[in-house]
């Protein structure tokens, strides 16, 4: 599975397990809802700053987010 697909799947799982919507996450991180939606769908490129913000928000590593560690 490609890293972007894995990132999308893991972010989707995190949103569900924390009972937070894509919109709420976008607001909390100060980024657009479209960006979060694209990430969840595994589309496009993600800026490093966005990956860091998501990882910090959910207290996970970037490596875990992209499927480099389980």
C-alpha cells in the first residue's frame, strides 16, 4: 500500500477513534477542510508542517502515520 493511502486510512481511523470530524480537525489545526479531505482520500501531497501538526495533535509519530511502523 502506498504511503498516501496508508496515511489516509490511518487518519480516518484516528478521526473515528477520537470522535472528531474532518472539519473539526481542520479548524483545530488551522488548515483547510479540503486539505484534510484530500489526505483521508489519499490524494495529493502533504506538506511536512501538516504531517507534523496531525502527528502532534493525535500524539503519534509521522512514521506511524505513513505506515513505516506499526
